[in-house]
C-alpha cells in the first residue's frame, strides 16, 4: 500500500511596500509585493489614494500572482479623475493569500 501525498500546507500572507505614489505624470502607484511561500501564490494588495486633507479618494484591491519565495513590482492604476488631487498613497503592509 502506497502512502497518499500529504496536502500542501496553507499559504501564508505576504507583504507589500509602497515604492512610488501616483501623480499627474504617471497615474500608477508602484508596489513591491513579497511571497514568503514555497509555492506560487495569488496575493491581494490593497492600495489607498488620499488627498492633501487625508480624505480617501480611491481604494483599490488587486490580485497579483507572485512566484514562490520571490517578489514582484506591481503598478496600481489610479483613476484619471483623481490624479490631480492625490497627495499620497497608502498600501496595506500585509497582503492576503487568496490562492
């Protein structure tokens, strides 16, 4: 009788760091996403675009494929109608492992 393969361990959440905020010249926030897992994972990154008064302009959620034990740089699009009012961007530092 052969042993059945054991199921893969559950995926751990990854991390995200803001590299660059969006502006009029380049309406994309750049985020570095790290996958701590020994296999490829889809990680959900949440980015918030905020005006000079600290008021939220746009919240985004994107699912990104990240290779095992690696990192990717991902460009998060800001909607054009907000780019002239974006003062800063925030990225949630923990990215949830979706699959």
